[in-house]
C-alpha cells in the first residue's frame, strides 16, 4: 500500500489538493450537532424498546399518552409500572397525578383513562408482569435524564444561531435559506448543514461533488451491456440528513420547492425520492451561494430550476 500511494503521488501528484481542516468554530459546532443527534438516536432506540416491552404485558400504558418518551409518560410508568399497580387508578387520582407533574395536554383525565381501558389486555402472568414492570421502570429512568440533556443541547443549538449568523463567515449565507429559523436549526436543518458543510471551499470545487457527498445524487452503474441508476449509500450521512430535512421543511415556505416536490410525486416518485430530488436542486443553489459568499436570493439564484429526476 505505501508503494501504491507513493506511485500515485509521483504520477498524479499535481492533481492532489492539500487537505485543509475546518476552522475551530466549525469543528466545535459539528461536535455539538453530531453529539445531539447521537443522543436522539439513543432515545429513539430506548423508546422503541420500552414500547415493545409494554406491548407484551401492558399495551394500555403505551396508549395513554401520545409520546411514550415524554416526561409525563415516563413519570406515569415509574409510578404505575404494571397493570396491578394501576388497578385502582380513577379519574380523581389521575387528575391529581397530572397536576403534580404539570400536565399541559388537551385531554381530560377521563379521556386519558379511557385509552388504557380500551386497549387489549396483556398476555403475561402476574410474576412475569412484575418482572417486566421493573424493566419498564428502568427504561423510563434511563429515558428521563436523556430527554432533559437533549432539550438542553437543543437550547444550546438555538442560542448558536445568533452566533453563527454574526460570527461564522458562512453563517449569514446558510441561515438565509427558507425555513432556516430557530426551530428548524435546532432539530436538524440548516445549522447542521453549516456544521457539515464547513468553510473549506476547496473540498467541493463543483456542485456535483457536494451532491455526491450529501448523498442526494444517484450512482450510475454502466457497462457495455447494461446501465443502471442506484441509491447512493457511500456519503456523509449527517450531511444527507441535514440537507433532506431542510428540503422537506422548505416545501412549506418556498412555492418553488413545493412545485418541485409535487412534480416528482406526480411522476410516480415516492416521498423520500421526491425529497431527494428537491434536495439535489437545493444543493445547486446552496453551492453557488456558498462559493460566492452571498445570501440566498430567489431572483438571483435560479440554478435550481434545472431539475433532474
């Protein structure tokens, strides 16, 4: 392998570009965004594990609240981990429990109590239900601090938006796109895009290279006898998630983006495919604005009108 690399440098060294690392601010932002995304994936895995566990011995506990990983749902499971522990739970007790935990939902205690009663009964015996109830209580105890830390990091990311716009060289460019506001940036839209895109323009001399890195351009396999187009698996997964999330959100603020997505659906594309087509079109605009260090201007950046399915 060292000899192969040496031969490449000898023969094609003039084609190799020096690798310049991103700035310290971008690396810090990238670490914060990726760390939050990792915690979100962990919470989702634990919530799915908890729901699967409840479906086996107490389906009603998973049905009482809309989000099983919400603070009120986790507090309920820690207080009532088994069907027997909630056997005497009535409207007054539930109302007291909801008031104690500052429940702000729209459902009344009677409506919430009707959900577990309408759910099917579990098939577990009493000893098995007690054992699984302990597991449910443990998972709830793990999810509670995890959700609190995710909320803290989300607030930190929201506070980073003002800093990104004011301090980072490309902050104004990236945050000028539709639906790049506080909420979208905190949950994985243009602020993560800025973190993954970085500030080293030599990495992406063409828009096609950026589209390939973001995973929104398909891969073409061709030979003398066949040709096929396939989904691009090898890419920056974090950048793809950020770009496609932004593209999906942009449909609600940009008539052009809504038209692109609707046209793709009318051609028979499923929703994820249509979003990737829209993301590929947005990459053209993002790359041009990023290279020119300009904010997004719909009247000026018209390269996105060249849409390829």
